[in-house]
C-alpha cells in the first residue's frame, strides 16, 4: 500500500521513470552525484532546498512539477450495459428536413448516440440555419448522395459508403445532393455531456420536445424508412387485385 505522504526518494524515482532515465543519466542532467541520488531514492538521505532548486533548474522544471506524482489511471468499471439497435424500438422524430430514428433508447446517460437519419432537404436555403451542439459526430452514408455544409469548409459531396467526422460545435448541415431525392445516414454523436440525447432533442424545436414529453408517441413502433417503397408497392398491388376481383364478380352478374 502506497504511503499518503510520498518521500523525496519516491518522488525522484517517479520523475526518473517519467523521463525514462537511468540513475547515471539523472546525475548527468542534474549535476548531483550518482551516489547521492541513489541514497536519496532509497530514503537513506534527503536533499536540501538548494539541491532541490538546482535539480529543478537543471531539468527546466518548476518546483511543483518536480513533486508531481505520475497519476495512475484507474481501471474503468465494467457496467455490462448492452442494447440491440432495432428500428421498431427507436425514438422517431420527424422534422421538415429529416426523419430521425434514435437507436438503443433504453440506455440512459449515454455518451454516444447512434441515430439513423432520412434526409429530405435538397438545398441549404430549404435547410435553414446551420446546426451546432456539443461533442463530435461521425456520419456514414448508407444510401444516396449527401452534400455536407460546414461553417469553416467548402461544401462537399459524399457518395454511398463514404463518411465524415466533424466537431459538432461547428455549424453543420447535411442535405441530399443534386439528383438525389433522399439520403439515408447512420450517425454517431458523442459527447462528455451525459444528457446528450436530451440536448439533441432540443434541436428539433417544439415538435421534437413534444415527442420527447410523450413516451407513448416516442416509443410507438415507427415505420422502417428503408422499406417504405416496398410497402407502397405491396399496398398498390393489393388494391389492384381487390378491384379486379370486384370487376370480375360484376361481369358474372
């Protein structure tokens, strides 16, 4: 067990370990005899204030840095948290520009928010003011072509399979590129803010806030944005079949 009050010898050993020096190298850099340093490190001798001042001056260190211990990083606790990202469990928020599907909503105080986004806005004028929020984000284009607008860079187009990583505090907007009706994105937003999801919800305005306040609406199974064309085709075929059957029955009469 380490002492709560480290000795000069222990501090010198820590300093030497941080520098990666041998006792001989420490002696050469500090101008203090090797035998003296060895005795100090083994707590058989201490250094006077003059010698400590010489040590800090020779090593270009402030006295406070000389006595700074190397902090050991604590082992992170194992929380065993896990969540399966199913579209039917996602929090769905619709805005004029996007349809958002916030995945893994049952995990609270997340520092990383996965979100599937359907982009409909086609011009930056249609999108409006650039968005800003805390943290960083990674956006991967799953379907379509995306045009990326940011505060400090020229717009650029990303094709399916390409991605972008940005500082979310920088103003940004994602729109469908020319010739593309909609874009499907997979995004991951990350921040030290444990209330990141709530912060993102406030960006959606009144509609997003209303959905957040109503758990039934938030967690109602949403339609999968990737299967909408197939559903429309199936519905149209069913309607046509019913109409044909009705016509045949009328003809037999």
